[in-house]
């Protein structure tokens, strides 16, 4: 290995050490309670070293979240293996919850821990997160196009489904779902996802669509 390659490896290893250490500190003590100096002390380097890799702790958190969203996107892409949009949505939900349970630290940083939101749309991780959401929206669009879901705003349906699976994941990660024996959790997850999709697919949505059309005609 040449000098240049060795330096790149050392730089990559240092960046990974900073991120790994920061993640643990953020989760243990909360983002707002941690400073760059705390991270530097933990890895036994000066704060100046941290600033060679990240301009502030916000960027560290955004980088960690970006890693998490990239992982989530890869997990959710496995749902694309079926042509049936309803089955695809079911797999999408299962993949989302599986990711959360297998990667609770990332999930906490991404969705549950308080952190900076100012200028969030200017960050790379926001774009990565939108890729995952677009997968969900495309599935919902196909369900609506095929008449499997009612004619509604795609974002409303997608947000409702996302909120549903996020709620399940959060309950389990925070151990709020302990009213069920551990061996029943997987069955409860699959059953609840199946139920959510079925009630969206029920024929009584035809009544909903007719009522919406009537209100439109009456200018209500």
C-alpha cells in the first residue's frame, strides 16, 4: 500500500471512529447534551481533529442519518420483487419494520431522537430519505391506478401508511409492545400490516368515492 492509499485509509478509519463514537454519545446522553469536545475526549483526540472531518456536530448527525436512510432504502428495495402492488406494499412495510428492529440505533437517530431540523432540506440525507418515501408513493400510486385503493391524494395515503408502520416500529423499539409475548410479536406485525392493507382495499371504498363525487358535483 502506497503512502497516498495509507493516508486515505487512515482518514476513512478516523471518520468512522468519530461517527461511531458520536452515535453512542448522542443515543446515551441526547444530541443537545453532547459537544464536539465530548466526542474528541472520548476518542482521545483534540477538538481540532474533529473539525478536520466535520464542520460541526450537526453535520455529524446528518451524516449518521444519511447512512441510516441509505440502509433503509436498500432494505425496502427488496419489496420490488413482486408485481402485485398490494403484496409489494406489505413487503415494503415488513422491510421497514425489520430495518427498525435490526438497526434500532440508526432508527432512533433518524426518526425518534431530537436534533436539528433547520435547513434540513439542504442536507444530503434528506434526498436519500426521499428516495425511500418515493418507493412507497409509487406503490400507492399503482394501487390507486388499479382501483385497489380509493381515489385520494397519494401523499395522504402514503403518509398514513408510513405513520402506521412507524408506530409499530416505535412501540417495539421502545418496548411499549410488551403486552404481547415475544414469540407473538412477528405474527402481530404481519397481521396488523395485512389488516391495514385490507381495510384500504375493502369494496366499501366505492361508497367513499361516490360520496366524494357527489360532494364535488354539489360544490360542497
